[in-house]
C-alpha cells in the first residue's frame, strides 16, 4: 500500500502523531523514493513545489575568466529551465499523480559577475558582441541598466533646460528693471502709455549685439511686438557659451534690420520719432 493512501483512511486521523509517523515510515519502506522530490511516490498534494524552483545563491569564482563564466552560465540556465519545467509539470498534474512522476533535479547556482564587469558590458555594445551570446539573466540586467541610465540622463537634461529658462526669465526681469526710472518726471502733455521692450531686443543686449538707439521708438517697438513676421532674426549660440548642447537664442539680424531702418549715423535717424 502506498503511504499516501493512509491519509484517506478514517482510522488514520485518530492515531497518535508519533504512531502515525512510525506507520508512515514503515509504509514508505515498501514504496519507491523519488530521487529528486525525496519522498515516496506518488508526490503528495501538500508537497512544496515552489521551494524546488527557487534559484540558489550565486557562486563567486572571479578567478575564472569572464568568458568562461558567461558560457557556463548559459549551460546552467538551460539546465535550470529544463528542471523548472519538469517541476511545474509535476505540480500541475492532478491527483492522483503517477507513483513514478518526479520533479526536476536540484537547481544549480550561477556564477557571479563583478560590478566593474557589468558596468563595462553596459557601456560597450562592442564588448557585448564579443562575448555573445549572453545568458538571459545578464542580458536582462544590461538592458534594464541602460534603460535606467537613459531615463536619468533625460531627466537631468530636462532639469538643465528648466534651470536655463529660469535664468533667462530672471535676466529679462533684471534688464527690464534697469530700464525703469526710479523717479520719472511727470509731463503735462498727456499720460504716456506703457511700453513693452521686445524680448528680442533684450536678448540682443544681453548677447552684446545692442540695437541702434532709434530702434527704440514707439513705432519700431510696436512693429516688433505686433508684427514679428516683418522682422529679420537669426539664431546663434549665447554669448560666452561654448557648449554645443546649450539651446541657441533668437536675435535681431542687425545687418538686415539696419539696411531697412537705417543706423544712428544716418541723417534720417537724427531725430527720434516717438
């Protein structure tokens, strides 16, 4: 009689635990012990299958070359996958299981990689190609690390752009503040309307390309603010910045604008037209 059939017998549950253990051992003597499961067949319903598919701790063998550990880990992963498949198949087999149905053999530990080795593989596609094919576990770690590094780099670039925009806004505020009179003289000719200096003017001044004085008449300022499509501009790198990654700024193309509006040295511009 299989020892597992004893569980279904009504008197069995009324026996003392110690006596039940003794009866179980005696019954097991005549049953075949499954080599991988370590219990007499068939495998009982309360068998801990999940414990058999838990990967064991890795092994530190850094004295082995990286290429050797990579190839060995490929073999070990294939062996472990086959063992896990056999164990899962046994787990999903409905009771009563066949007496000779066994689980997969014990899983083998993988060889560890050093942090420097993983870092070099993450940073070098050529090195990955040199050691290819790579074990699935190592390839997964490389891909996830690269994705995390890409995400962190993009977040840092966005933060840098935000800081630059904040600095530009602060610079514009300072420039506007420097153009406001602390104690303006009141005129009786009428109330003057508020004049908004175009941002492109301020950017020219900041980047050492100041517009001519007569560009600041109300008419010229209104034209720049209200009809920017009529203004010639150009895009350059900010003054004093040598980093190609920094966003460029849009300035007045002074050569073209002076050809249209004239320079302060011309007679037409001697009297400022308000």
